[in-house]
C-alpha cells in the first residue's frame, strides 16, 4: 500500500526524534541510548503513556506537548526516546520532540529523597472517616469514606495541573501548591475544576458518586509520597 504524505512525514519526525535523543545522550558522555538521561529529560520506558508520564512528574499533558513541539498526538511514543521534561531555556539539552513526555518537579512518582525546602499546612479535603491510612507501598495516601454526593475540597491554594482519568486513580484532580508540594484527589465521580485553573484553599474541586464511596487523597513533597496526617490540621 502506498504511504500517504502524512504517514511519511510522521515516520520522519519519529526517526528524527530518536536521532536527536541519541545525540543528546552522546553529548552527555554516553555512547548508548540506554545510558544516563541528560538533565531535564525523561527516557520513555515500556508501558509509558503521555498521561502516565505527565502524572509522574506533576505536569499536564498540555505542558508536555507545548515543550516538545513534534508531539502531535497522545499516541506518539517510542521506548528509549528522550523527552524534554523542563521548559526550554532550562539546563536540559535541545528537545527530542516525538514522544510523550514529562517535566520537572514536583514529580508525582519520583524516587527523589531530597526533603522539600518549604513546609505546608493542609485542610481536610472531605468530610468522612479515614478507612485506610498511609502505608506504602500498598497505600501512598489516605482513603476517606465520603457520604453520597459529597464534595471534595482543595487542601490548600494552588493550580489544577491535571484533571482526568488515570489507571489506578479513576477520575482525579492534581493540585500543585508550589515547587515542592502537590496533592492528589482520586476516585472522584466528576471534577469541579478545569485543568490549569487556579484554586483557593477549601474550594470544591470534585464530587463523589451517588452512593457512599472512598476518596483517595495523597500528599507529595518533591514528588515523593508523605503521610498526609503529618500535614493536615486537627479536626474539630
């Protein structure tokens, strides 16, 4: 079957992206695509998607497509590909461009052990009883039994950096509070904010279902899960 011009162009963009990825690795002092990842980039692994990588790094899909100009569809991704994960102008090398990518701190699934430079105090995100506490790796946050049609509130002021469905979290909202801290509100029935929106402390960000269900609430410092109870205010 004869390839269309669009298919040919897409293939060329992907090949160019892989070439640039390999060049970036060589510039970092490594001769293989499996070597160290240059600062400011992320190497795509098997099973990654644009959405999962964005979640890992506390960014929106919109950010990633903006910083990697050759990304034209969330389905584009190549195992081993280097993706810019910080805005152009940072310490990272030139953009590799063809896949789904992630960005800088805060990283939602980062293994960083660096403690946050700032502290944070949080309000309770919902009314209800805590049914499961922080106990990694099984539980990286709290499960809160919320009454039917109960609302979920932002634990602190910030910006909604992701709104949508993610495997393992259901419908969720991620709120970035500053460069060190973010909170995650999962298992929602529907969100009440849009991605990119500024939210105030206590503002409703989601609603639970018509039957009693459990909110999954996480707190992350520098992308690393921490015990929410250490940061939540006392209940009256």
